[in-house]
C-alpha cells in the first residue's frame, strides 16, 4: 500500500473523552490520508468502475454543553475503483464553521441537543438558526462535483469527487436560496441530470421545492405552504413529480414561540404526502396516511394513476425511556432503529381519487435504504438496506429486499464490526437491475481497522468478494453514495484516476484560493500556532482550549446550566 499523510487537523477534544458517540466506533479521525494500490483480499472486479463516497461526523472540538452525533464536522471518504485497482482519500470539508472554529480553537455554535441561545456566534445556519453547518450528513454527485449537505438546512459544499478538495459552495448562478438553505437530502435524477431539493424553516411558507439543471443553474423554485414549521428530512421523486412530506412530528409551537425547540410526535395527526410537478404548475396535492415519521425514502415511481412511494415507516417515532442503559444511551434512543421500529413500507397515492393506500412490506427492521440509481424515480425491484445494533446508531449488516417476491437476502457482520450505509454500484455494461456490486466501509473494533467490502449485489448472503484495507479505522457516520466513472469528468482519460485527479478539469474548480491547499496545513488558521499538528490531541498547545467550559462536563447533565429547564433534552435530539 502506498500511503501518504496529507493533513492533520488540530483537535481540542479532551484526552479522557468517553462520550459513546465520540469514542469506540465513533472515534473521530484527525488525519487526512492519500492511499493508492490498496491491500486487497480477494479480487476487485474489473468491471467495478467509479467511486464510493461516504460522509462521516468527525468532531474537532467539544460541544459547548451536550454533544449530539450529528454535530460532528464533516469528513468525506472516497474509494475509487478502476481496472481492478482501488485508491482512497479522506478529507475534512472546509466549511465556514470548521474554519472559524479552527481560528478560534474552540466551539462557537450550539449543536442540535443544545439551545441556540448558547451559541457564541450570533450568526449561523439551520432551520432554527445559530447552528454550525457541519455539512456532515449526505453526499451526492451532481454535474461532476460532489455536494455535501447539513442535517437541517444549510449550504451545499462542492468537493472535487476524487481529491475531496473543498471547492466552495453551490451558488447556482446567484440563485441559491440562502434564506432557507437546502435540506439534508437532495436527489439527483440520473435520467435528466437534474438535482431536486427542498428546504424548510420557521418562516412562511415553511417549505420550498426546487430543481437545479444539469448546468448547475436553478430552474424551478416552488413554495410548499405548510400549517407551521415542520422537520422533514428526505424527499422522493418520480419521472414527473416530486413527493414532499408533512410528518406529524415537529417543534412544539408554544415552546417555539419562546425560542425553545422541543420535538413532539402527534399521533392524532396524519402523515401528509405532497405531490408537486417537477416541470410546471405550482399546485401541491396532499394525500393523507397513517401517522408516522419517515426519516428516509427509498424510491418512488409512477404506476398508471398511482404514485408508488417506498420508505421506512416508524412504528414508534417517539420511543419512551425504559430506564435501560446509561444516561447517554437512553438520551440517544431516538437513533436506534429497533427503538424507532423502522420497517420498509409502501404508500400508493392515487392521482385520480386523491386517496392513499398503504402497506407494510416486511416485518424486518431496516433503514438507510438504497437502490441501483439508474432506477431512481422509475419502477424498481431491489432495495438494499442496513440493519442496526439494538439500542445504538450502528449498522451490523446488510439486507437485499426483493420488493416483488418479498424475499430478503441478509449478511451479518461479525460482532464488533460495523458497516456504513451501502451503495449499489451497477457493473459497467450491466443490463439487469441487480447486476452489480454492493459496497460498504467497515469500522472493525476487533482488529482496529477499516475495510471496504465489495459484495455481489445479487448474492449478498455469500459475503464480500473483495476486502480492501484502509490506512486507518474510520468513524461510523451517516450517508454514502455511488458515482459511476462516466459521471466524473476526465475519469477515463488518464492512465490512473488516482494520479490525474490533482489536475483534472473539474468545473468550478478554483485552485488558487482553494481551502483545498490545506492538505499541507497552511490554510487552517491556527494550525501553525501549535508546536506540532501531531500534538493537537494533547490540548495544551491549542489556543482557547483551556478557556472553554470544561469539555468533560457534558456527560453529567446536572452540571450544565439550564439542563433541567424545559427544552426537553429527550426530544430535541432528532433532526
Ligand atoms: Fe438522512
């Protein structure tokens, strides 16, 4: 393996950190790597051609009071495959917040489990405001550039998909909706090259839907009026429609009026699904269904008069505290798939009658479903999803759902080994929907390492056909994506995609003043102030570290001012 360290980022996290989502499988990385000719067990298929991108939460500083795993700074991993070889890179996303906190040497914004009023900075991002846009939630590839996004609403950061250099932020020709931002999950329609998105906020009309063309220009922006502020996380699309949602779980209006953000599920209200045209007319048609919260949709397609919509129905969107486990384990019970009872579900929206029919597709608890993206918005048969460790936000296996037969193929990772959201990579030249590979990254606590696993997507249970060793154990995280080589400018022109990337003509690339040069460290403010980047974890050399509220006090609760006052810490945790 040919490995270089290309950057190290100063961390001010405490040496004795014991937060469960900043240690163990969630231990953040501070090193940026470039690795070629990776060590392989088995054989990388020669017809696997493209890149797997994964976003992770890697906190660099302690929380002001209470850390939530979604607050960590975004770090993207890319593993690329061509000609039976693989390369790997990982980089922090140089967000405005990341750079500002590097300059300050301490946290400046409150996270999702903290009051916005606690933020040091008056400005910020997010539907509720005064938050740091960590851009650590999702990643897609649009118009040849990787875009990372924030779990509430924020900017879209543009990354070179191969070097992971931060190129800047999406501007869409000056039409980017900075007042509302863009939500966690955007969708790329591979058939049109369009990027579909939505946003939400606390001001009327509370939601918008938009379309960005393959030319990276905003072509459509539609108001989606809601009864009040809502917390949608994902959307779906068909060939002609976008499907948005008004789930009956939202910030309590009375508390919101006082500046407090407490999320409550309202089982007396229906789930409302909004259908809006992708190309003309601003009418939103609403369909009512059984109350639930849906974190992620898998896909949607048109079937005669109906729109078929698949996603994960939560049987218990607001799981009760049973008193089991540690305080923090109970606090983060909303992240555990078994507690939320997430099951693949189908809604059929009849555009003629206005009625919605729905059915559960399985008894199995899975989430983070993906598909062969060539079938995005079109009829499809296979969904690939993750299974979760009981009580934790960790993935312990993969499932291929056959939506025609109801069959399920499973692969269970060994105890102590956790996977990432999978991505389906169609085999180059494939014709069948499941003719391809399933890819995931592991966090192996037994061997203290990470691997990329490649499965035959049609034979998941057989286990990986290849395992590729990464230079360092990576943190667990949220979302991932697959981008075929053909979607990346210049991919097939060079001898090796691993080496041409630095000079590749990526649209919008701004090499001169790019934060991407921070690989060498120069552009990270404060970096040169420390004796050595390698000592960053020790803390004393980090400006501001000793001035902050004791970073160790977050765990005890009682030591935190206002902890017991309203703003229920049990319910502010979901995003
Ligand atoms: Fe998500």
